[in-house]
C-alpha cells in the first residue's frame, strides 16, 4: 500500500460486460489515472476509456491496511445500492440497509441499532404471506364445496328404490334408459351397492350417479345372490335384443372394410355421420 497517496473508490457505471461493481484504486497523478497497467484520462470525477465509464464515489487517505479500503468499498445498502455508514442491518439477511423507507421497514422506534427489514426480505415475507393466505382460502373453499355437496347429495338409506342410468352403447334404441334397483348397502365413503331383479351390480355408485324414486320396485329378498354387470342387467331387462347402438364414426365414404359397419354388413345410420357422403346408407 502506498502511504499518503489518495485512494479513489470508484463505481463502474457501464462496461462491455454490463456488470456493476465497486473497486478501490489510487492514481499516479491528477491528470491521468493509472489502474493496473492502463492509463485512463480523468474528466472531473469520472474515468473514461474504451471499455468502461467509472464514477468516483469517495476519496480516502491511503493510510492503513488494504482491508480498510475494501471494507469501505463494500459498505452499501442492500436495497438501493448506495453508500451507507453501516449502523443498521436487516434482521433477516444481516446485510447493511438504510433505516428509512423505501429501503427498509422499521419494527421499533427509529434510532441507532433499530431493528429493520430490508426491501428484499420484506417483499419475500409479503409474498409468502399472500401465498399462505391463498392456500388457506382455497382449502376453505374446498371445505364449503364438500359441505354443500354433502347436503345436496346425502347418502341414501338401505332399501331405497333407485334408477341406474344405462349408457347409450349398452342399450337398444327403443329400450328403457334406466335399470330399476334397490340400495342394499352404503359404504363409509358414501358409495352405494345396488341390487336388481337380475342380480347385484358389480360396481358401486355415488349419490350423484343414481336417481332416488318414491315408489318401491323391489325388495331385498327379491334380489338374486349373484353379481352381474350393468350391461348384462340392461340386456336382461330389455324388450328386444338389447343390442346397443352400432356406429362407425368414419371420415370417408364407408366403402371398405376399414368401416366398422361395412365390415359387419350393417348399414350406417345417423349416429355414424349425419351430413357426410356415405356409400353404406339406405337408398
């Protein structure tokens, strides 16, 4: 360290890398500032060369250890980046911070050693608080939805008569859209075991999947002790063959074996394609 020579604490305003930092140097003379092996012309309080523009922040005496100049160069506010004396620190990140807004938020009376929170930590805490509030509100909304669903779709009692809807592909065109049944058991999760005149259905049904009826169609004693599928029960209750709707859904003219109807020697119908040219329709 050169004792007695002025130390310039400078800040790079713009450089070819777009970085921003502080450095401490001392000039060889007042006309030209030597930084390392480079000689920069000095214009007022700025150093200018072809790579960067620097602004003098402060001037030291050059007396003391090199660590003193480094400490002075590092004392800046973590929120605004301006030089700071260093009497206040953020109680979360423990970095220097101005004790006045908008750089920080004070938690006690202003003065030396007051507890402050820097702008970054305060913003992070506010974000976390909003996220927690949003999570709590979402959970509360889910609870209200479950309570409303439980009131509107309460589990049925054992012995109640119900209607189980039959999918379109599992029934004929002129068949009934539902299968008559009776509630045989209600699980702890609110699911219902349905019995029909042809056996017990192999699936459990929620309250929104079945329709309660006032009239009694069956009794528990009339349900056979066997398990059947909904399609089997629908075919057994059908007045006709119980065949479901046969359709292909082709995008062409249905004149090859790629068409499901043409391959099965069945004419296409309105369920297949109503407004499309087809060679497999009735004349």
